[in-house]
C-alpha cells in the first residue's frame, strides 16, 4: 500500500513542524518554499563579515522546543547549544536603565527596590502566571479550535475560570503594582501580541512566567540554528524541501485540491497544508468558490504589529548595550495608540535592539558588533526611503545618547526592512510581522479555522490561525494541524 502524500506550502516554523509530524506518521511530505532558503521569517543573511537573524531574536519557552524535539526521539542539544542570558535584558527608561536578572530572588529584590513590598507581590503574580502557563501551554494551545467541545474537559474548564480570561492585562497588573516602571516591565511581553494591555486577556500573564521564570536563552550561532535543526530533523524523517517554488494556483477534482502549481512544476498530493500567509493563500491562490472568508472579514481582523527593522554592522564595540535592550524612554501609551487605536507613524517610538555579538563571537568581526534595531508600527503603514532614514536617525540619536558613544562613523554595513519587504518576501497580510492579535474575540475557536470547511483536503497552520503568533506557538500550530490531518484520515478509512 502506497504512502499518503502531503504538500506543505511554506517552510516557517509551523510548516516545518507540520511536515515533520506528518512524515513521522507515515506521510510522504514535500515542502514548497517561495524563497531561496527555508525558515520563513527566521531566515538569516550574511554581509561584510556580519551575520543577522532576519526576524525572531528572543528564545523563550525552552520547554516547548525541547518537547518538540523529544516528540521525535531527539533533544535540543543534539542540534544546537543553548546559553541562558544573565541579565536577561536591559530596559532604558527616561532617566535610568534597569537590568533584569535571570535569578528570581534577585528579581524580587529589584522589584522591592523600585516599589516597597512588590517583591512578595511578584511572587504571588508569578505563581498565578505559572498555573496559567501550565494549563495554557500544556492544554489550551494544543486545541485546534474546531469546536467548543474541545474545552469540555473539566481540567480545562477549571483552568478557564482561574485564568482571568475576562480581566484585562492592564487592570490585572495594576491590581498588584503601582510604579509605572514595573507596570511597563510586566506589560512588555504582550507588546507584540497585537493589542493594548486593556484589550488583552489577563491569561497572557503566562508570558511573564515565560520571561521571568523560564528565562531568556540564545542558541549559539543565532536563531537560525533552530531552522537548521528543524530542517535536519525533517530530512531525517524523509521530508523533501523545494525552494524557489512559489505556489501560484491549485488544480481541483471536484471540491478537492489535486495539485499545486508553481512556475516550475506541479505537485500532486492527498492533503495540502497552507503554512504561508493564510489571507494570501485563501484570497489570491484559492478559487473564489473555495474560500471560507471574504475581504470584509479579513479587513475586520485585528493584526499584531508590523515592524521597521535595521541591520547594522559596526566596526567598534558598544560597551553600554547588552544582548537584548528595550528603549522605553518615551511614553508607552502614545506609541501604543499609534499602533492599535489610531494607526499612524509614531513620534519618538519605543524600540528594541539586539546585539547577538555580545554573546556570540561568530556573528560579527572580533572588533565589531551586529546591531539589530526593531520599531513596532501599525500594520499597513507603507514606508518610503525618507521615512526609513528619519526613524534611523532618531533611534541612533537615542542609542548614542544612552551609550555615550558616537556610533554612526563606525557603521560599515546597513540594511533596512519594513512593510514592502514583508509583503514581497512573505505575502504578509497588510505587511504584518507577527500575525493575528491575541484579543479575546480572536482566541481559540474565534481564530480563522485550521481546516477549510469548503475544501476537504486543505488545512492551515501558522500565525494567522491557532494558537497564534510567536515561535513556540508556531511550532505547536504545526504539530496540531498534523494531528488533525491524521485524525481526519482515520475517520475516512474507518
């Protein structure tokens, strides 16, 4: 009996996880990748002696990665070396800088120093966040969001009651803490979830547990080491990767897809997994009668931010910056409003910098640094070269002021990346960088469906469906969709 066949469109984290999971279940799997290398938003590039991760740079939730590789009889350490960062990151406020220690006891003391009595409050806050993390990551995020009955399990029901789904992060944090600096530290991890703290369920304090308890890590060689590991694991399980193969259309047999069409070839399969941009596949690749949503639906979706990114190579060391740095030296509410409430180009935006060369000597010349700068902006904001230069000058001014170093004369490489690049490289809906916002009305079964109700053999995975944006959720999304395909196939053959 021949193996069932699957084609996965897109080789980001979700696509690779789906492909490997299906291959491990006996499928013959081909991954079609639009770009020249696998990895999706987690690609890398090298130039002038510098190596840059193009997208994700934070390694949180190490348990999710370990569980992924364990699922296939492997360990993370079989593929790459992890280093825990300490301090985890530095936060620049208006008048001071605060380093976040990896040790929780040191963290409690730091909170007490900023706001008397807040160390004990943080212990309670993190204990509650630990429960949310356990139930949320171990239970809720592995639900495919296809039916309310998925949440009928009593443990999950009990968890929903205790996880403050109807409270906002804004009110929940402010019940515990008063100092604005502590509030900003605790609201920071949800900045990229796609909504203001007042619109984000307090469930997502689980991100604070991931940050403060599980820690911030770095895979030696860069985040792309995860991509290399996942490609290697996939190939060990028989997955084939085809790069420079953008899917242009589908052929059908009745309502079912029979094959995908690229500029170079046709690929037949029994089942198809869309791990590229959900909106693009549905609205631009599927025929009209095969779509489940219309443009009005998509325009009503709340998206996580897009980003302006600068990749900068320096021929000098930057003494005052850590591996991760958050510049919260400007009002949070003003910038957040420009992203989420009244989309516009922000004035004096908050921004983030990463210097992986602080931890990894392989990503920059010995006398230099690879500086990654990211400014979150509203999706749909189309950049110009003038806008990119204005924001670059602004962030460099602020970096130089805080570090006391004149860095611009030491720039030997510079590249920028924004809305038009996200659209060109990934067909990203409205140029978004992170997917669908994690608001209450876009949670679980309220997200775009993982299985098409119109095309029987088409499934979706990734950051615009269950469970949501981020690297660990994308890994989980790929595993979940593969499980749904296997279950559905068993029903057909039973």
